[in-house]
C-alpha cells in the first residue's frame, strides 16, 4: 500500500541533519557577507565611480561574451549532438578543457596566444591590433571560460530531441537550416536557455583569466570581480558593497532561469 | 667498479636511518610563519636558509604576496609570526590596531622603470609619454604602486619633465596589478612596454629587462620594515629572526641583492 | 514513348549483420506492401527512398527523375525529394498543434500563410479531424494522431507515399478503427504507395501486390493469390496461409452469423451488417475424425484435397463448400491418416475469426 505521507516527514533524523549540512555550509558565507554590509553606507559605496564602472563594464562584457558563445556554440553543439565525425572526440575534449584548467592558467595561455609575443598576437601586433589589456580581452577571457558551459547544455538539449522529428521535417520539404530553427531549437529551448544562463553566470564570476590576460584597469578591464579584489586591498567596506552587487546579479540570473524553467515545464515544453 | 658502487650504496642506505634516528632524538622543529612582501622573496629565502642553519630546530614558512594583501589577511585573523612590508605604512597600521610591535626598518630599496630587453618603443624616460605605449604598475594600495605614484608626481614637478608628460604617462597605464612581481612578469613577457618595480626586482629578472633609472629629483627611496605580531605563536623564534634580519650578515646579503642600507 | 512514372528502387547496402540487396517497382496508384520479419531491412528501404540513408550502390527514380544514382554520383537531399513518409512512431511535432503540424510541409515551401492554413484545414477535414486543428498533438488519441501524420505527409504534396508499420503503435481497438479509414484513403491515391509491415493481415488488406523481404533479400513478389498458391519460402507460406472468405454479416452486435457461400459461421463483431471479409489463420482450424461437444456452430464436414508438408507441420487444403486451409502438426497428420478424398470434420475457432470491411 502506498504511503501518502509527504516524503520529508518520513525522512529519518539522520537524513535530515546530513542533508542540511551542505546548504548551511553554502549559506553561511553569503549570510555573513550580507550581514557585514552597512546599510547607510551601502548606497554610497555602490554608487561610487569605481563600483558603477565595474558594474557597467561587467554587464557589457558578459552580455557580449554570452551572445558570442551562443552564436558560435549553437552550430557546434548541434553538430556534436548529431554527428560522429572523425575529430568529434577531439573537439569534445577541447571544448571541455577550459573547465578543468585553473582560470589563471587559461589567462596565461591566452597571453601565449594573443599577447604581443603570442602565436597569433605577433601577427596582430604587426597589423597594429592590440588585444591584451582591452575590454576585448575581457570578453575573450570570459568566453574561453564560460562558453563550454553553454555548449555542454546545448548539446544535451539537442541530443534529447528525437532525430526522427528532424527527419520528418526534412521529408516534408524543409531545408536543414529551416529544420534547425523550426524543430531542433524550439524543442531544445529549455536546455538552450539554461545553457545561456549558466554561461552568463560563469562569465560574471570570471576572475583569474581576466586578471592575467586583460589586466586590471577601472573602466576598461576592471570587472566586478577584479573591483572587489582591488577594493579589498584598501577598504573592506567598499569591497563588501561591490561584492553584494555581484551577489545581486548572480541571484537575478538564477531567478530568471528558474522562472523560465517553470513556465516551460508547466506548458509542457 | 662494483665493490665501490656497493660501498656507496650501503653508505647512503645506512645514513638514512642514521639521520632519522638523530632527528627523532631532537624535539619537533618550531615553525616561524613569515608574511613578506613579494619583492623580498629572494632576500628572505637566502636569509632564512642561513637562519635555519644557525638555529637548528627552527623552520621558516613563507607567504609572499603584495604587502596590502598580507596586511588584510593579518587583520582578518591569519596566523603569522612576522610581517615584513615594502613600506612602513602597512606595518604602522597594524601597530596602531594593536596587532603588532612597532615597525623595524631593515632595508631600503629604490624604484626604477624597467622595459623588456628588446623593446624598441621605450629607450628613455620621456618615451613613456609617447602614444600607444603600454605601462603597467602596481595598484594604489600596493606599496610599489604608491611609490610609483609619488615618482610620477615628482616627475611632473620636475621642469625637465613637466606636468603634460606626467599626464601622458598616467594615461598610458593599462593595468594596476596586485603586487610588484606581477608588474615585473608582464614586462618580462613583453606584454607591457614599461613598468615600475624595485631595483631589486629588476636585478632578479637579470638580462630579461632593461633598467631606466629615475632622475635624482624624482628618485623614490623606499623603506622595508618588519615587525613581530602580538599574536605570534613562535614569538621568541620570530624575535630571533627579526634580530638576524637587522644584523650584519643579513645586511651583506641584502646589499648583494641590490637593496640599499 | 511514355515517360517512366512511379517509383523504381534498386539498392545494395551493408547494415549491422545484414546485407540488403533488393529491387522493386511501384506504378502510380499502385499500393505495394513490403512484408518481412523484423530486421529484414524494410525500414531501411523506406529511408533509402526518402534519402535519410545512403547506400553503396543504389538507383532510385521517381517519375523518371533519379533521386539516388550512385554510379553518376547523384544523391538528392531528402528535403527535395517530394517523398511523403509516415514514421513508425508518427514523429509529430510536439511543440505544434494539429493544424501547424499539417501546415509544416506547405509552410516550408514558402507559400503565403493564408493559403497554407486553408490547405491544411482542408486536409484535416479530409481525414475526418476538421475541428481538431488547434488541439496540441500531445492531447490527441492514438487514432487521431495517426490521421494527423497522414494528413501532414499528404499536405506537402508528395509524389510517393511511404508508410512505416502504421499500426504498430496502436492498441487493438484503435487499430481496427483506423484500418478501415486508411484502406479507404489509400484507395483514392493516384501516387504510388509503399506500406511496410510484418503483419500478414495488413499486407493482405493494403497491398495490391506484396514484396517479401527476408534477410535483406526479396524472396518473392506478386499478388496475394500468387503468393498463397505458390509460396517460395516457408515465411511466405506461413504469411499467406490465411483463410480469407467473403461473407455477409447478419445484423446485430457481438455474437452473430456470417454467411460465406454455403458456410454459415458464428463470429464476434460489432461491424454493421453487410458485406465483410472474414480472415482466420490455418492454425485456427481444428481437424478431428468425429464432431464433439454440444454446439454445432462452426463445425463443417470437409473433403481433403491435398496436403503440403511445411517442415514440422502439414498444410491441409480442404473443401468444405468453400476452400479452407488448415495447419496441423506432423503427428496429428499421421494420426488422422489423411488421404486425398477422405472426409474429416473441421472446427473453426470463432474468436480467431477476424471480421473487417
């Protein structure tokens, strides 16, 4: 006979305690951060030029990085999901690599490639194109770190779409391009959106690669993460206030993702 | 051949257990935690090695970073016995907060400009103001960054240089690093055309960078100070190390690394 | 010389553990059933025609136009083939409603929106689902979904219709409902139609002609009676060894009488009275020397005409006023001591008799 009582009530105390440990561990630092805020000075700190510039720069660069990651990642994700071509394992590993390497190392690698003495950077230098220490470098660092998250989520999304549906669309006369946009993408939409949010969130929190490759300069390359670090070195209160901005953005990202997921889940996808 | 090889081998094998047997009869080594500015790496390691040899039973553990980072860590409760900064300010702040003894000056340094060895863009100091020159310096809270700011302000007042040139140079700054070694690294990599570092850092980089000295009117003589922290666990040992830092042997060593007395 | 019309198919392709090598043709308006045991390569043939698969050697033409010609390096992509395919699991687009599904093919051709919706609505009417346009396909019944899939394929204006086991996903009740509709629909087609199935009765109902595919090879092709009278493999024999009688069903519901020539059979059906087909397997016919039991229903005295050993069992052709086929085990055949001309009682299991129009 099926027990109708809610699961939580039936869980033993050992299960309850152990399952609460992790949320507690995660919540404690965040709560401590919020409690450290000085409500009166908060607005002042947050509206300071340093904070505002970092906020705006972060929004701009993460937006561009996310859009680019999506634009380049969509066709790749679809290809990886559908075709087992000769180099697909290599490409797969390559895309997953930045996630496993420490971001600072990624930053050094970016310098090796695009820096003045870099593999490609050398040619850029001759053409008068300079990438390091610019906002472009910030976007590049964010993209390198965050795009794998989008590709992975998008790929899983496409894999979940029944290939028979794409075949059916083809036989009905739709070109592969049309099939992609009218069948594959709409059906993978929840996963694609989740991937976008994940990508954006990861770009938001990017620090090591940015510091290494793009440098740290207010208004040009000092993102919220870098601003917090710099502020920490002189004034803890400013640092905490700017950190709270970061927290707010992260929270916003999560809420948007949650809201969208709920809407789609209810509507039946 | 073979008998000699066996002899050497057996000697090596025997000395192992012999050494550990000796170690076991001694007490466990006392660890002295030293937080020191990034520019003091080579100096402290050398001085530290001497100290460990002269004081068996002690062991030095180093944490090198920007002075401001270390100060914040100590303020937030990090466990350290001795703090050495590239200025007196950070140490004084800890003293005022009741966290440390008064600062003891043990060396001086000099601020210089470095450029990558093969860089054609910056040859003279005035080249720093040329368009599209990339300059890196330490952030405003880092001692090296403050010194650099001081130097630039002095250059601005120098008629041979001028305020306009100072503004141009400041406009060419592309990154504010969190410690002086990061500045050095960017210059060494060729990513920056020039950077403000200590003379001792330039020395440490050897032939990979070229040094441009600051003119006498804009010269910045920096001060390195150290202190033992009130909450030090290994207080007597830390005091001993500080004492050796101020002693003649250390002075000789520092001199050799281009620190100034 | 008249232009070659209809579908021609010839292909050779290596599948997992199977080498497919088959060739057949379908004329316009002809309905061919591609029959065979599971894994024989039937769905592969459909996918080859649709262009969803490629082969080492293949020549596929439709109305004279080559779709695949490996010798000349021609391989028309699937979206330019004008091939209509109804998939085994229907592959309806879950994110679109019924009308949008049916409009998909037309929309892909860039026709103006108003025209597309009109044409799609007409096709929905054609398959009897006029008001179900705005319904999401996930909310439709099995039979309704099948009809939407059919309308969708036809609305795109194909030149050949392929159906992949159209009833495999349906339960028995729905299957019976939909069968009649599909049969009537296919009868109106002017384009060639190819239906893949492993069910003998479906092949029987829907095919003017059968092509039997076993282990990747075509073992026999022809009309039902040709295959039934001269089976060239045991599979074909088992497939076609069906009893098929034309009968008149008496009015009523549930248990009723159906008169097939001189035979009066009791059957179970809810079909309206009138002309029907009765089909039952040779294994549904029991042969005994003496009648037993109380009821006289479905008992017939027959004369044996000939017997055909089929490896393990024996096919017995009888004459009970109308030709009957019975399958008995070798032991039973020996025990019965059947001789051509001898009489024997045959009992047909009523529940095994399928009634359809």
